[in-house]
């Protein structure tokens, strides 16, 4: 089957082209053929209203000497026509673009999911591990044995990959999982759950180890949050509203994952090439995720020498800059930052920029506006790095590394159940160990307490 694709955008690297290319890659894998016609490269003249075309029955009949006849010929020879409408024609807001990115389940993402499952399978089984054994003065031997949590409920938004990550981790950790996907990702999640349940059953394992809530209403979430007698732990993954609702309204224990207002602080001694590489990666490699950088803090001395070049590198990649007055002096067109910008998780090609006097002011700013997710310092000064690492309150603190590494896969966990920003009982990417519990073993030889 052959598709004729009418591309209405002039930007070959824009949003519309990205979506089209994803579709056509999958189409080619299914054996389909396609031809893309870039309409902005063709000569297409406006209609003259001469009515000549209505008098011609065996051809297009247009008197205009342009490319429309050739385009119509390609359309006629195709089995289907795909209209690639520019994304701005949908009035697609930045949050919607982030949503589309999170929903995508292409071959590359499926390959990543498969690799994550294989890594989880290869990890040592934590269940039954006995640790911290010690002998008391009275001869009692006391230690800990790792045990499953039980039933873990995952409430998540627009991330079909979470379906498999959560199921693989909880299964390996000896627990069952109850998945509640958002309506926008439900069909993808349902297909993935169906495959996993069929596989479990084929291996003689109860398929109910992996269950999906089929009720897509908000009432189903509220009901899950009250099932204390059935669910041992709730893990919410999504926007601030979803997480806040779970934390405030659940009677089931909640392991809080957080939004990511992540900062990169460039200290006075930072190498420029490294700083540009890391800042660009942290901001632009993938914008709609919680470990993307949202705020850039720059030491005033470093700014004088390098900030203009760094801001140009960001704007060359279409990053929208919101900054304070000192930062605005190093570029043109910077939007004045408001109080809301310092706290905003943009999830798009936008970044707040602030010039600071040193590491102390950077840490103070981060601890005021950050979400305790991931914070980064770029410096060659060990004292500055140590001050930052010791005083920043976050689940993950980076020194000369991109914030994008805060991820269970990158940490060697195979996958993650989420990134915890709380301090009890787990913090940071939650792998196998973080989703188990323990019980004490007390082994005696007849002791009785005096």
C-alpha cells in the first residue's frame, strides 16, 4: 500500500516533520510505501475563479501553470493520502507537545522497554536476602530478611512505558501490581498488559500478578486511594495535581514522586565546552520529562566571559529564555523573569536564567524554588562542589553530569517505579530494593527476657 503525504510545514526539522517521520518509520516496518510532497517547495498559485476546470471532464483543466496537476497525479496514484498539518494549526500548546512525546510508543521506545526488562531479569533476586546479622550479648542473633511489599498500586499519566517498567519491577520484587493508566495512554497500556498476562499464564503463573484498572473515570482513582485493606502502597507518577491528590486524599501509604524543577549551576571555574554540552543536553535532549533542566544559574564571573555564547547556543536550539536583569544583558529578546518562572516546570523548550554571586546564593535559590528532584553543579573547584553536594536538598545531586541521568535505567536498576522526592522510605530512582520491605529475624537458643 502506498501513501501520498502532503507536508504543509516548511520546517524539515519541526514538530510536524518529527511526528510524520515517526509515523512513516512505523509504516515502513509494516511494509508500506510512501512519498512525501513538501508543499512549500512546490509552485502552487491561487485560483483565478475562471471556471475552466469545471468545463473539462478528462483532466484537471486548470489554466494555471504550476505544480498542482503533478501533485494531483501523485495523489491519484496513491492508495491513501496523509495530510501532515503543521502542529501550530492545531494550536498545540507546549504541555500538549510534551504529552505527545510521552505517549509515543515507537520501535526505539519499545526496544528500550525490552532492554529494561532484560536488565531487571538479570538483577539479583532481593527477596529472602538476609542482612545486618549481629549477635547480642545474651546470645540472640538478630538480622533482617527482605520481603515483598504485597500489592502496589501505580497511578500514572500518559506514559505507556511505565506499564511494563512497573510490572517487571514489582514481579521481580515478589509483589503484585494494580495499574491505573490515564485515558490518553489506556489503549497502549491495555495492549501491553494483555501481552504480559498471556505470558504469565503460559508460564503457569497467575496473570493476576499484573492487573489494569479498566475504569478510566477519576472516580476509579479515588477508590484506589481508599483501598487500604487491598493495596499496600500507592505510587503516583504524573503531574503535580495527580501527586498532590494522592498525597492529600489516600488512606493507603503513598510513596511520593515529584515534579522536576531541576537546576544547573555553572560555577566560576567551569570549563565552557563542558558547560555548554551539559546545559544543552539537560535542557533540550528531551524536554517533557521530570529530569530535564528548567533553570540555569550562572556565577557572575563566569557570565562575563561565557554567558553570551551559552545563551546563543540555547537560542540557536529555539530555547525560550526567561531571565533576570543581569542575564538579559548577555542576549537579545530575553523575557523578563517573574517569580513564577523560578518555580515553573516548563516541560518545553524554555529556561529561566539567573546570574548569582556564588555557590552560596545558588544553593539558597535552589532550596527555595527546587522540587527536591535533581540539581547539578558544573565546576572544577572541589570546595564549591562539596558545598553544593552537602547543602542542596534534593534526591539526586550531580557534579559535572547532566540532570538527565536521574533514571533507573541509567542508574543500573533496569527500570524504575518512579523518582521519589520524599525522604521516607526511599529517595531518588526507585529500583528493586526500594519496593521491598523487611522483617526482623530473631534467633535464640532458649533465652527469656529477665
